[in-house]
C-alpha cells in the first residue's frame, strides 16, 4: 500500500514536459486523509470520477474539468420530467378532442393501424389455380379456435376450446387466466382440428392467425404457435385482422359482393362500416363508450344470471318471457344525426331500474328479484338496445343513398349477431328499404378458427402473405379512414 502511494505522488509531481498529465480525483474509501489533503480537490461531487484520468496534453493545456454526475442526473431527471409533462398534456388534449367521438375511428391517436398491402407475398403463396387449404388459429380473447378450411369455402375440420367455466365467477374475462388456458389448449386444439380434417400440418397449404385487435397476451399464444408451424414446415403465413375476419365470414359460401354496409356488434366492438373491398373499410359510426356485447354482459350480472354460455344469450333467453312495456328505459342519442352508438347511459339507467324494482319489492341489498321481474327488465333492455341499433342503421342507409357506387346490402357480424331478435329487427329494416340482408350462421358469429382461416384465404387470393419471424400482435389495431 505504501509503495502504491509513493508511485502515486511521483506521478502527480511529474513535470509537464513529459506530455502526459495525471489528474487524481479523491476517493475517500481508498485514500487516507493525509494523502487526500495533497490532492487538487476534495469536493465530494467528484467522487464518482475514476481515481486516475490519463490524457494527452501540452505543457500549457489545463486538465479538463471533472463532470459532476449530480449535474448529469439532474439534467436527465429534468428531461424526463419535461417529457412526461408533455406526454400527459398531449394525452389530456387527445381525450378532450375525442370527447363525443367514436373510439373506433382512427384520428392519428393510434400507433398501429391496419394497412392493406395487396400483391405483396412476403412468405410465398400456395397454388391458387386449384383449391387450397388454410389452417386458421384464433386466440384473441377467451376461446381457442382452430379450423382447416378449403378455398372453396368447405370447412374440413374445426375445434374450439371454450373457457366459459374459467371466467364465470370473475364477472368478466381475466386476461392472465385466458392466456394460461390458451397455452394449455393450443396444441391439442390444433391436433383435433387437423384430425377431423384427416390431415397433417404438412398437408395444409398455408397458415393464418389472428394478430389483433384483442388481448395482447392471448393473441401472442396463437401467433407464436402459428409462426412455429409456418417456419418448421415452410408454409406461407398470413396475419389476420380480427374484425376483418368477422366481416369476411359473411362471404363464406354466399353470393355477397363488395361494396356493402357492415354492422359489427360484439363483446368488444360496435361499428358501422362501409366495406369496399378486402382491406378497404371506412368506419362511419362507432361506440362512444361501451360495446353492445359488453352491455349485455353487465345486464346479465346485474340480474344475477348464470353466464357460463355468455351474458348475451342469457339475457336474450330471459327477455323472451318478459314484457318490455313494464320498465321504461331511455333510447340513447335519439336526437343525434350521426351513426355513432352509446350504451353507457343505458347501462346506468338499467342499474337504476333494477334498484328501483328491488325497492318496490321490499328487497334488501343483495336480494334477488323474482324471475318475472328479471324477464321484464331483460325485455326492456333488449327492446331499447334494438331500437338504438335501428335508429343508427336507418341513418346509415339514408346517408349511403348519396354514395357512388350505391350500396344496397347489409351484413351483420360479430358475437351479438347471433341474437335472433336483433337479426329479425335488422332484417325487417333491410326489407323495407329493398336491401339484401346477410348474416353468418349463429355458431360462426362468435370467435372461431374458421374466421381466421377464411380471412387468410381471402388475403391469399389478393396475393398477400406475411413474414412469420417478424410478425407482431396488436391489442389496438384500428381501421383507418385515411
């Protein structure tokens, strides 16, 4: 130790003519107080500097001033505070700007947007001169769906693993549990669909998978499985937009041609879209707050209904036995002349009606209403929800009369499209306006592997495929009106 200190002092006192100067900074833990007193500075701000700093210099060049780490940290902190402040300001401004506007419409607030790129086969294409098959995988929410579909529209094999029993007691979908169930079921569901099709994965011509929008951790399970298969077996790979897949299901085994109007009603979405072609969609109306499917689920829970098969079917079944005139609920946005939707106010009005009914019946908090009371409440909710859809649709039909080319077809898709009362009501409106009405069969309205496979087929027919190694998933993935 003594030898080290002597060498240190010799270097410190070396003449500048050597062409090198050694600057010694204090380090309290290594240098004793007597030696530290000989050093040029004992400012504690410099203690983070290295013990020795070697630099080339001339005899009259002063040593560089030590940089204070405190100053660096202060500058970084100030920069971060400024960035956070600006981000919060922009976020608040965006929220203010979008008040009263449909959430579904992209106004530049979303980083990722769905972009259609025809004639861009990045991972190859199957031979489309003859029928080809696609393995489709869907894991955007709470059901693991896989199917093998032929380009002719024939469903060769289909399998679905439902998670209804997992989430029933939680009052909604728990993303972490959904992801775990997807991971546990994905391989068996793929194997089951292939087995029903009498095929091996090597026999399919391409692989398609939902990549958004949806629950990101759930989307990732299906996407990783599809990517692994596509890479391992050198298959063309197609990333599918979940909402586009719902829309395109109406073209499976039907004569439907573009353009058409689509009403997409599901657990996470409520949109009216003008559809001009694959990847060409204009959102002309969307929900300002909640989706219709989410409203159905909340109503089911407020009525203490078993929701193992979904809140929508439970409310629909109960409403058949009710009288909608018993309970008066307001129709949302009656005086707005646009095609947007809102269900938050209706949900709140329904909650108040339930509480009032319980008060009239003399029930304490947590008490359960009689079945007929529940049926009347359910019937009232469904009646008002349908009237809201009818009003928005009538406005949309009126607005499209000025469009070129003209539209005379309505497609209703999404999980809520399985509701028979909604189907009948919207079909009647189309008939009155001499429009054609299209809706997939009920079992294909909800999330399934067929929709992913068929959307993949539609995109392959546009000469589109994607790169599996770089494919990402997107929780938010809006259609752009630009």
